[in-house]
C-alpha cells in the first residue's frame, strides 16, 4: 500500500499525509527538498539566480525521493512523488533530459501502482513555505497544470480532491482507503505521524537510488531495498 498526495505547493498535501500516517499507522516519507538544500549549503535566493545550481538541486531531490521509497518496501504515505519534475519544467532547462530518461518512466510506472490523490489548489491555502520559488497564484496554477499533465501522460489513475474543506477531503481519502482494505490503526492513545527521515546524501545511497532503476517488483508489488 503506497499512498501519494501529489499537486502544487500550498494545497495541503502534508496536512493530509500526516493525518493518514496517524490514522492508519503508516510510515510517512518526509519532504526531502529542505534536506537537499541544507546539504548543498545553498538557499532559495541562490537557486533563483543560478540555472545550473537549480538543475542540480532538482535532480538531487528526485533521486532522494526514489532512494527513500526504495528503502521502505510495502506500506508508506508520501506528500509528494514526481512533483518536483513540474518545478524542473518551470525553473530549469534540463526538463526534457530528465523526463525522457528511462529511470523517470520506470518511476512513473511504480507510482501508478500506488494510490494517488491529486490535491487541487485554492487561494486561501497559499503561503510562502520558504523552499519553492514562485509562490504567486499564477505559479501555483502552472505547477498544478504540469502535475495534471504528467498524471495523464503516464496514465496514472488518481482521485482529484477539489474541496478546500478538510472534512470533505478526509472523507474522500478514508472512503478510498477503506475500499482498498486498509485497516485503521489503534488510535488509543492517538499515535503521531511516523515520519521517515530523509536519506543521507552519501555517495553509495545516491548512486544506488537512481542508477538501479528499473528494478524488479516482487511479492505482489513490494520492492527490494
């Protein structure tokens, strides 16, 4: 059971991801973007002005997402998947090379075998998170459109969550997961989200994470770390 919440920034992905982690006792893959920024010893302002740096950053973010998922075969919930590739198309010049890479296509097939919720944007949720460039409403809409295009292009089945109401979002998510046979966790006492820390940026981890695609799926969809 691999559960993804995808979409633009400022759509509430992390909030729902934490809820599902607590509600169903699933490990939560934490966002890797901030960790990559820290490891590169750079910041948002530098990324806005250096095309080569932002390209390297986005490639590392994608590789790290792959690495974390491969280390946790079976059940997890993540507040992103291929989303950063939408930012590659928005802010870099290497989008074509990354998206035409067989490793990317293999990853998209992997995502398509999970449960994908696509969160749509609302202006009331817009805020600067200090990581992604361009927090304007126009930028949010562009990223939203790119994420939708990739979902359709790679034939990934998804449930769009259009409502801004947290109650309605939760009802939709719980309905789908119940039909998937996912059992609720024991919430007495209420458990906290089981956050999976970002994978360290060691050469061996990064090399294995991105160079090993495609990898064989075993045991009905689980994958070897």
